[in-house]
């Protein structure tokens, strides 16, 4: 059950929940408000109202709006990183790895909760704590891709990291562009197009000690 689904299930006022369940409920409500309004326009009153709790209950869990935003950001940055790692581990076929990784980004931006907006389209990127988290997940996703490239090609770590950053950046930017174009191309077709583009580039680097890709 997602945080937003937990919010819907737990929204009626007066319901007593275990602390962890209440925290997840509040995060789900906050996500809805932040995605819809942006950080600066969102108010703790709005979030409490959306969650169906009083402001004191909200403040018991999160001392301020930034604390709440950062908790959400941590949650969704981790979700992206795990999606990329799972995609890379899903197969030993490198072309299919590229496809799985591209699809992981598309799935991430297509999620109905709009969590990707908190990570990639935040109106709070001038806040150091937010910038640090966004930069960190971008680097960690690239490092996960880099590990595979370095192992398979024998390129140096620095060279592999450049290629990995390019692949991750390509996937993220194109997936967001696809979503903002109202998904004018079916997702499977969009992923296949991007996979073909990326594979033609990365396949130019032979497997270490082999002429086969």
C-alpha cells in the first residue's frame, strides 16, 4: 500500500493509529499537497486538513514544513535508487538491462502520486538540504549503472561514470518529457525507442576481453 493509499484509508478524523501508520498517513497527505501546490504555496493547515488530523497531531510527527518535505524526499529518492538497482539486477543480458533501466525511470515518473516532481521538479532546489538529496540520488543511480559498465567493458571508473551519468540523465529527462507530452507515444514504444538510442551508443564499447556485446 502506497503512502497516498494509506492516507485515503486512514483519513477520517478521530481514528487512532499506531505511530508508524500515522506518520505514513501524514506523508501521503503531504505528498498530495506538495505535488498539487508546490512547497512554497503549501501550508501545514492544508496538509493537516488533507490528512484529517489537527495541526498539533501533525507537529507531533514533523516539527515543520521543511522536515516533512525532506522526509518525503528521502522516501522517494530511495524508491528511485532501488528501482534502478532492481532493473540492473533483473537480467545479465546487457541490452535488456538498458531497457529495464529506462523503463524504471518511466515507471517512476508515471506513478500516479507524482512523487518524481518532488525530486526532479522541486520549487525548493535552492534549499541546501534539498539540493544535497537530489544530487545524492542522481550520483547513486549513476554509480549503480557505472558498476555494470566498468565490470563489463574494462573502462576506468571515471570513464564508466561519465557514460553512466549520460545514460541516467537521458532516461530521466526523456521520461519526464514523455510524461509532459501527455504520453503521446505508448510507454512500451517510448521505452523501446529510448533503449534503441542508448544501446546503439553503449554497445559500441565491447565486453572486456571479448568482441561481443
